[in-house]
């Protein structure tokens, strides 16, 4: 069975929304903190590369965010953080085509989904703190719900306008 067929078999077994264009597959991985992580799996001659967007380029403290990403890379297995030319944050992983099985695709997708989800609040909290503080104040001033900001309660400026 070819690598593309193995990837397709793995995706079919996950019960998630996925698509295919040529040798590139896309799948939406659900999460709790990052509600969905869009992932591309590109089948090449020697490997299957996974790429997933995690967050846009930090608005502030980019050096601190990048340091956190690099330190986190030391503890990760199978996937790693990287940034593109715009500074946007991605997760990447690779599997060799030789001996590829659906379980290995599933395991790497699981590692990617867990890493994106568990890291999201930290990345956003570090790189967008001022925007989050403004969002807290804006919502309170208009009587809007702050429920989805609860993960960033440490950035809550209180009742200050």
C-alpha cells in the first residue's frame, strides 16, 4: 500500500473532517483551548510532512514567545514548533514513507493536536497580552460575555475602562 493510501486510511479511521488534493491531505483537529487546528499532510517521495498553523505572529514580546517555543521543543516528541517568514507559529512533523502505517499517522496527529491545544493559551497570553487586556475592558464596558477569556484571567484589568 502506498503512503497516500496509508494516510487516507488513517484519516478515515479518525472520524474527522478531512479532504485531499493530489498528495496533500487536510484535516481539522479538535481541541479545548485552540478549538480547531488545521493540519496539512503532504506525501512526498521519502516522507509525509505534517504542518499546522498554531498562532499568528506575536504582537509583543516575540523574543519571549520564541524562547518559550524553543524550550518547549526540547520536551516534544515527533513534532516541533517553527515560525515562518511572517513570524506566524506552526507545528511540523515528519514520518518516513518506508514502513508507514496508519497508527503512526494517527499518533503523530495526536501529538500535534495535543501540543497545539496545550500550548495555545501560553502563546496567546505571552504574545497578545495587551490585546487581551483591551478585550476584557471592551467587553465589560459593553456588557458582553467574557466567558471565552477565562483562560486569560490573569490578564483581566478588572473594572478599569
